[in-house]
C-alpha cells in the first residue's frame, strides 16, 4: 500500500517553510487536513498543525493551526504577503488606539500575525474528499496560503468587511475602526473584525483593510470600501474626538475604471454557512457588490518581506 501511495503521489497536504516570520522571528510550516472545516464566501479554511522550522526535531513545537486559501483560482505569494502586512498594520493601530483610549472599558485588542506560505505537497486524496464533502476548492502546489495558530474559544464576526456590524459588536470595536481612518491620515480603514473575545480581551484574525493605495490584498476595495464602511458605521462616545467622515474626503473617481473586471461569481462566491468561521460569511449588499465587481485588483508585490520562496525541504512530522 505504501508503495502504491508513493507512486500515486503525496498522501498529505503540507506547506513549505513560511515566507514570513512570526513575532519571535521564526518560520513555520503546516501539515493539514484533506477537507475543510469552514467554507466561507471568499476563503476555504482547513485545520491542521504547525511546526517551528528553527526548533530541532520540530515535532515538539507543534501547535494547532488553521490554513486559509482563496476559494477560486490560485493564491499567489503577493496575495498572502499583502494580508500579512495588513495584519501587522492593524496591530500597530491597535497599540496606538489602546494608548489613546486606555480608559475605555479597560479592553485589550490584539491581532494575530498570520504567516504567508506556499504549498509543497498536495494530497492525491483531495479529489476524493472534494467529491464526498461537496466543496469546490482545488489546492495547487506553489499556491499561496495563510497559516495561523488556531484560536481557542468561540470564533465570531464583529464587523463585516463592508462595515456592517453584528450583534456581537461592541462600541469599542466600532471606535477602533474609525480611529484607523484618522490615524492613517484618512488613507485607509481597518474593517472585517473577527476572532475570539475572552472577558475584555479581543484576539482578532486577518482583518480587511480598505486603502486608497489598494495595497492590502484581494479584499482591499480601495475608496469604495472606505465609503462602504462609513455608510454602515455608527459613531459612539469614543468617536467624539475623531474627525467625521464625509464622502467628499474621497476623490471623485476611484480608479476602478482602469482595473481588470471580475465576474460577480468570482468576486462574491456564496457557500454553505458554518457554525465556526475563519472567514466572513455575510459580505456586501447587492448594490455594494455590483460597485465592487470592478473595484478589486490583483495586489502589487509587497516588497517589505522576502520575495523568494525557500528551497523545498522535507521535515519530520
């Protein structure tokens, strides 16, 4: 049997060592399940384990992880690096917000730092599980994915990418998003807040950033996204010190006319709901979706992180 599997191809899904590093400066790789535990509107999410490349006999560094990939098409290194840079930027804003509003409910706000990686092994059994489980994602070798340490607790959405709020959202999170627009000198807004709350501590995962420069990945809808966020935003007492948003703050034309158009289906696929979500479920309204069909673009290469993939290495698992 082992000879047959070796002939057919790899039996597991595995990434190469990550292109980016964790806060401690280490690179990680992940081995993960053959079928997803969440299929959201934009991403398919797998559970697995992650291992520290720098620890000898790395099996003992293992942690529970999730691996995220886009539903349709093949994610690139630039795609996932852009999302990592967005999470790092969001954490910088979280630290500034905590200092400015340190008396607001004594909260703690933290963003996980995902790791950008590319696929090494793609299991020969994925096709079987895709048929049995009825999901569409086809993994490819060399595809860009995100690795995150799995959060413990109930994973919920607080604010959707379009700025709409859920019943779980509290005023402090709305104020934080408004603050990012002010702190960035009106260049961007952080949205798409989701994660786990324990007491007054929020640990959040892969936020969405809408920026004028459109540099934060495929979910960055630029000025259209900024305008959409504020059309849903409800200011509260913590917003009183922040400048109010006006549509006139944005340029008359948002450069969408020069962008490569996306089909409605490619831009906004809809899949079955899940009890737990590693990605957003409700997205933009129909009107906002039609506005954003041509507003998305392939993000520019992110030059702040190593651009060359590591050499293929086999690890002990």
